[in-house]
C-alpha cells in the first residue's frame, strides 16, 4: 500500500477555487476535500465503494451542509432566534436555518479555508487547513465574543478517516465555542433499508422545534438497534458512552454480512445528533462537543458542554470513522 496526496480541479458554479485535495492509498481508497467550501471532505471511497453521500448539486449550489462531512463551528446546529448575550453584550446572528427563524451551523462551513500542510507515508496521507476568523470571516468578527483560529487535519489510513481539530484563542477575552461534524453516510453499502442502526446513548435532550428545552429524557438503548427502514431520526443524545478509555461511541451501522461503520470521538464529544435526511439515502451520526443552543442554555445554569477557552489556550479533539470490514472491490 502506497499512500499519496495530490491536487486536482473540479468545475463548480460558485466561482470558488476549483482545487480539491485527494488523499489515496493507491489501491482504490481515497478521500477528496474541497477547501473552498468549508474544507468539506465530500468523498470517501473504500475499495471502489462510495461511503459518503454527496448531493448532486454540491459543486453548483451553496448548500455544503447537505453533503460529505460539513464542519460546524463556533457553534453546531441552531442558536434560538440567532440571539444571545455574553458577558453583558448582546449578539444578533443571521437567521439562516431552513425556516428563517434561527442561526445555524456557525461561520466556517460555507467559506473558503487555507491549506497549510500535507504529506504521506507508508501508513497514511493527510492534509491540514486553517480558518482564522479575523482573516477568513472578517464580516462576522462582531458576531462572536472572541476571535478564533481553527485547524483541521484529515488523515486517510487503511479503512479509516481521522479528523483532528485544534482550536486556538488569539483574543484577549475568553472564547466560547462548540465544534461539530455533520457526516452523511450512504446506507446502500450497508444493506439500505435492512441496515442495522446502533446507537448506544441512553439519554437524549427534549426538543421542541429542533431546540432543546434543557430537560433530558431516558431512552431505551435496545430501541436504538433497529433497521434503517424503521427509523426516522432528528434527535440529540447526550452522555455518549465510552467504547474504551477516553473514546466515545458515536453510532454505528452494520450490514447483514457484517460490514460495520463505526464513528468514535474524543472525550469532549459527549453530544450526538442522529439525523435521517428526507431523501433516505443516508444517515448522519453527528458528534458535537456541545448541545444545540448551548451558548444560551449554558447561561441558564444547564450543563451544555460549551467550551470556554482562555486567552492563548489551545483545545484539541478528534473524530475517527472506521470501516471494520472493507467492501468487495467494485468490478
């Protein structure tokens, strides 16, 4: 196996830089990432089988949260009415969810990132990019309490994709933040409607109009082990359990033949959104470091998982996606 990294171009209708970065193992497995639209890893192919779902209009419409692995920062999901107060100052964000009622998914998912490094060796290929709020989202500087620098590295290994994050606070004031990923996994490689969906969490947040009330509900773990045909998820789970020391079990999907997709994450990713899109071609296991509307509920004394980073400090976290039995190579 010989891992490599290279650049290619993809035509797009968004007037964005067409450069994509391709990580591959030389044997039919690859990851493709588009820095110009949120540094989204829009394709993961293993032995010729497409694992990630990508909307047909990904390169033509500004809708990056519907394909691949969108990166959600400095807040994942929604902020109620786009309003919050932090340290006595009020903020109003654009109301850009589908209903036009709330702010959604942060500032980095729709904007260009800058690649800062790449490489490959005998066991992996990787690419790193960064998003500096002062430079890359100057129009949004006044919409958040502090500046931030987010670095993401994608690593392709044998049957695995690892996403490593570093958040730095360059500001003189504390930085509140949450980081989330919104990966779309195709169900077809796992049996489609017959795929087994496995969610270990036993607690979920009560939601009204997709926003948590602050209350939690017990859920029966065995009810989460169900066929894809029988599930319709748009739920927020909490206290995601550990599969091993300091490793969260953030959902799995398995075929009748034993092909298993597993999503794991570092300790701070204690929240999990599970979502089945209306097109029913994919399921999303979304590791979050905080809940939806965390910055508002945090100030009500609720333990939301919101991170608050001191000036000059750096936070690190990772998410890993593994295919435990590789698909048969495509003909």
